């Protein structure tokens, strides 16, 4: 199976109809947004900010569960970027169904290609997507696209306990070798110029109900369909291995929301 065929199978498995394409849930998105909107109303000198509609950038939006939650709960417009058009089509369909299409603008774009031509934003949202760039380059990209005083919400995979079991450590050494612990993430955030306003770990349920359970059911369908095609079955088992590791070691790592501000 060549790389192009592998990506085609990957996108068939990770269908746009999924509730989420990674850990997350509407309550956690709203919790993060509420923290940032409260911070937006209070300037660093203690005075109140003048409210205005927000310009929002959603990086790696996928089919847009978090995009829709943002649109429901803030005053502004959202530029939602992803590099896979079927995800954007699904986001557009969902936005129309909720009467939110005038507030969400899907855009086919690789996050690596973000630059000055895209403008600056009051809020940058990157829910489970910065690993594609790497956490540090992703933070730097968010910082560059924020207006001074602008806010950002990013979620990142991190170790929560020291000395994870060898099986868990070895899996992520191959899956995401850049994964680090919370103090290292916090230092990197500061080194990139951000003020860390708050942070919280997503609940374990956010991995299962919107993401792993639908994914595991879909893997079962593909195993039947691809019986005998060993190279394709290897991709399925690689995805299954990630689910199995989460089932065995949920306390050792998690997806952490970091709520940030670019200083004025």
C-alpha cells in the first residue's frame, strides 16, 4: 500500500460523520471558552475591555464540533481551516442546519501555510490539532496570528504522572515522541511569549463517547471488509493499539487544555 492509498484508507476510516476526530466534548470546549471570555473582559490594568465581535481562527477544525460550540456561544465570526475538504463540507452542512452558516467560514488550507496574508485574530482555537505541526511550532503560529492582548485555547497530549509503564512509554515513543509533561508544556508556553491563564485536563469520557467508541465500531466494519489485505489491516491494528493503550493506562496521560493570552 503506497502513501496515497494509506491516506485514502485513513480518511475512509475517520469519516466526516464522526462526532469528533480526537478527544474532546462540548462541555470542555465551553469551559475553555468561558474562561477566555472572562479574561477578555478584564484588562491587565484592571479596567474593563470594550466588547466587540471576535475574529476567531479555528486551526484544524475537522468536521467542526468545537467550531459549532464556539459559534453558539460567542459574538463574532470564525475562519475554520482544515486540509481535507470533506470535513469542511460536513462542517458547512452542520452550520447550515443550526442557522450558523453566516458566522462560520470554512477554508481549505494547510495549517503549515498560515501567514500574514491570513490576518490577525482576537481568538485562536486549536483543539487537539497542534501535534500536526509540533507543539512549539504550533504555539508560535498561534502567537503570530493573534492581535496583542489576543487569546488562545490549545489542547495538547501530555504525561500526567511520572514513570509510565514501559508498554505505554514505548507506544508513545513511536506515536508521538514529542509528548512531554505539564511543567515542560508550561515552560514552552512561556518561552513562546504567552501568558498562561489557566489549564485543565479533559475528562476520560471525552476520549470514549465522542471518539473511541465510534472509531472502534468503524474499525470492526473495516476488518470484515479488508479481510486478507494484510497491509491495510496493519493500519487498522495501529489505530486499535492506540485505543487499547488508552483503555489500559488512562491515568498516565491526558489531553490538556491550555488557556493563553498574548501580552499587549
